[in-house]
C-alpha cells in the first residue's frame, strides 16, 4: 500500500487527483481549508479518502497533518487561491494571502513531508499555472506565487534527487474549474479562441499528468504543461 497526501483536495483538480490516486491503489488523505459543503460532497463521492481540514498557509496545521503519517510515498500540492486586480489596488492582506497559500503551502508541506520520505524515497508534485510560466495581466501576485512554485520545484528536485525523491510540477492552462467561474461567457469564448485545441482542459486531464509524474523515478525537476497549446 502506498500513502498519498493531496492538498486542496475537495474540488476541481485536487478532487480529480484524489479519485485517480484512490483508483490506483493509494491510501489517500486530502486537506482543505474551508468549504464544508465541498468537503461533504467529496466525502460522499470518495468514501475511501480521508478528508481533513487544515490551512495550507499555516506551518503548524500542516505539521499537524503530516505528524499523522508514519510513511508518505506521494505528496501532491494543489491548494491555491487566485487574486485578480491591478497591482496598485492589491492590498497587503491580499498579497499575504496569495503568497501564503500558493507558495507558503508548498514550502511548509515539503519541509515536513520530506522528513517522512528520507530513507524510503517518494514523489512530490507541485501544481503551478501557465501564469507562473508566462505571467498574467492583472494577476501579478498570483503569477508571482506560481512562478515561485516552479523555481522551488526545480531547486528541491536537485536537493532531494540523491535521496531518491522526485520533485516535479504540473502547470495547467485554463481549466474548467470553480476558480474560473468568475469568467463571463464572452471571456470564456475569447480565451478558447487563444487555445489551439479550442477548449479548456479538464481536471481529469491534469490529474493524469500528476499520476504520471508520481510514477516516473527518472523524471525530476520538470514542468509538465497541460494547457492545450495555450503557451508553448
């Protein structure tokens, strides 16, 4: 039996990852920071998955979750929040929230998860964004946080490779999830016209990319873009 932890696991990409890992035979634990309705739905859909409430941006809560593992084979860092607005309008609180969840959540989870993997090996997959690769107008802080995830992934891959731990990143483009629900139909149509495949990616497609990276011991330090050709 292999053991996996997925952050941000109650909806969208995270929920799809939990489902795929459970089907692949992993014992899956998933965290979420809020949204009890989503958590209830996730528990009903995936009764074999253990869902725990924990704030990804809190080192104390993250350490508490990981203290319950005697062994950890796979870590998927999907928890994230978005922030839309021009840079002059972003507040200090908004900046701290986005960086705290999107990058801090990755850092704290890796810091404490690695202790469970040393000596046994394992695989870590972070979830960035196309905006972390190329930058998104009016999403400067979000882009910065996701760019930090990519840089951290590459550095940590070099650091942990001698210990038999792989670290890779999945970088989705526009995905059909609740995070993009704010888009109007006109905005969605405009975006689709920029995507060579002519459609948004699905959470399941991103989840399959995650599963691939978890199972390839010779692949590390890589950014796998799942974006329909939106950014090449």
